[in-house]
């Protein structure tokens, strides 16, 4: 079988996307949650533009109508200093 991988980070194929859309995942947010697209190391930089084009074609919409998933910052931002030096309160 010749699978067409769309999301290499989460191993999602073209067929997976088409099946999910036919099952009713017709907006980018629900499709993202269902298939985990855009949640890998590349954060969707590779797959999301492709997924949006697939959705637009299948749903008869233009790309602007589909849109892109909402980017969400961390709930509690942390200073980069902590990542570099480590938490002063923790023991090594």
C-alpha cells in the first residue's frame, strides 16, 4: 500500500485526514485534536498548510474559511533563565 504521509511527526496519512473529515471533523480545531496534527516537534509548520488545503478542497471552501488552529501560549510563562540554569529551589 502506498501511503501518503502528511504529518511526519505524528505519522498521519492523507487517508487518515480524509476519513476523519468524512466522519464529521470538519473544522481545523477538531481535526487537530482528533488526529494530533500539528502537535509534534515541528508544531504544524510542515503539515498544517497541507491539511488546510485538503480540508478546503474536500469541503468546497477556500483556505481563508478553514483558517489555522489557535496558537496557545503556556499557562504560566517561565523565564528562560530557569531553563538554562535550573530551578534554584530544587536539589541537584
